[in-house]
């Protein structure tokens, strides 16, 4: 809930501005917000005005209207920081307390914006290392979380995942802290294999939940950050109020992890050399919460049995390192007609293996897969490494 407290401007002298930022005015805003909360229960978003309405002079522009309600298709692009920008950009706040109380002057009137934080607030930082394709998420602490247990406390933890394409494989979580409404984690979670292209279109969702040993974990609140707002190789700090759950759009294909592949065409040997370096954030396929992954590589069509290769099996891991290479004797001019199938499987003794995810590189591919293949064709004798997203896509057939 957002509450606007409008008060007449007493003086234009600097010392009077300072006195307005005293604890007395902050307490007034908090008291007004609390009394409003006790009498009404509204979803987050509406704006209530406290005090007499103020008519702005004709020579001053009227405040901009709030944006229209978002549709379900927009939810994956939702950004909590953008949604909280209710103050006109040309107005500079006099003071800000805990990112939830903002005071500014508009039309000769003091306006105190109190963003009620009944769910609590979350502090964290984000850093994208472009060279390593790694997104570092440091979860610092939360304050004033909503009590979820009968003892008036909670057992909170933070869970992260990327939108769109949310799946179990790209969810990371902090440890659980017991019996606190003001947890301090100082824990860093890292997404490996994040490409520049994904940074321009992905949104990071951070949700806080209460762990329940004998029942279902309870959702407390969440926030979202559009990754395109981050500057590469520069850490950005956030302190935001948690919001209620925002629907997530369900997609046909599900992300099941990432794989680092190297390609090089050796012009002297007339061979395509494919390197399987490592995987990250694979989906867990076994009951122990892990997988026993291996990778299959196949160059098709019309290459026969010699086109099929597979790596060794790595036991009980979701982040295996392979560092294996396979080569295919083929003329450079024929590569444009070929497709490289890459699939990751979970080994099961005595029964069929479970498909984790896959990707296809070639002229018919899209995005990073097409770009990687094109760079290999263009740059002979040069090894090029790229991360690729593994999808559980029913429209693509991968052979076991």
C-alpha cells in the first residue's frame, strides 16, 4: 500500500526543510499508515490521500497518471524498482528513510510518500562478470519480515530464479535462518553461463519464504530486477520492499541447465573439433537431488555411426566438468549443411537413461546457437567457447 501525506509548506528556509525531516514527521507518516492498515486491507498498489486535497496552480503541470494494470503477458518483464517509481522524475526527494518513506515538495506542499512494508524489505547486490559469464547475487539481509509462525517469528530463506524459463535447474537458494524477522545471510549465489544476450532480456526473481519442517513452506514476499539495468562488471546494491506474489507465465519449453561448448575448424586436417567443457545448474533427475550426467554429441545428417560420440559419466553432480574433445572429418564447405546435436542425459543402471536437456547448433538454429556456429565457420583454426541453454523441448528429437 502507498500512502501520500500532504502537508502545507511552512517556510522556504533551509533550516525548516531540515526540521521537516525530523523524527516527528516520520512518526506522523507511520502513525497514519498504521491506522489506515488497521481499518482497511487493500492489495499493494492503490494510492490513498490523507489530508485536504490541494489544487495545483495553473502554471504547474499536474502529476502524471499511474501506468495501467499489467497483463499476464507482461509479468515476466515486471521490475519492482520501476513499479515503485511513483514520484515525478523532475522532483528531488528531501530525504529517504529505509527506501520506504520519501519526502518532497510539490506545488508548494510537502508530500510524504510512505510505502507500507508489511511484508518486510530485502537488501542484496548484483554483479555480472562479462568475461566469466557469471552473475553474482549477494543476499545481505532482510528487515521487518512478516511473522509466519505461532511464536511471532519466521524461519526465512531466499530463493532465486531467472525469468522467463523458470525451472528447478535455475533456482538457487540461501540457507535457512531460524526464529528471526531480521535475518542476516551475507551469502553469495552464482549463476554460471549467463550470456550478454540473456542479460538484455532476463529478469531475476528473488522470493523470501518461511521454511516449515512439518508442512509446506510459506511464501512471504518477492521482488524482481530486470538484468538489463546492470552495468557489466559493476556491482549494484539494492534495498527494496517485498511485494506479494506475481504470476509467472508458463512456457512450453523448460530450461534444464547450461553447457559450455568449444568449436574449432582445423583447416590443415579438415576436421571440426567439438569440445565439451562443463555443465552448470543441471536439473536433478534422481531422488537424492543429483544426477549422473553425460553428454552426447552428434553431427548430422548423413554422417553414420562415426558422427555419434559421448563423454564419460560423472556421478552425483549438477555441475560436472568433462573437458573432452571429439573431431569430425568434414570439408569446410559442407558444414553449412550440417547440424550439431548436443544432449545431456542422466545415467540409470539397468533402465533407460533420463533426458535432461539439449541444444542444436547450425544454420537453422537461433540466438547464441546460430551465432556460435557462424563464428566457427568464419574463423578457421580459432577455438571459440560459448555457453548454451539446455532445453527440455518436445519439438526437438534427441536420440538416446
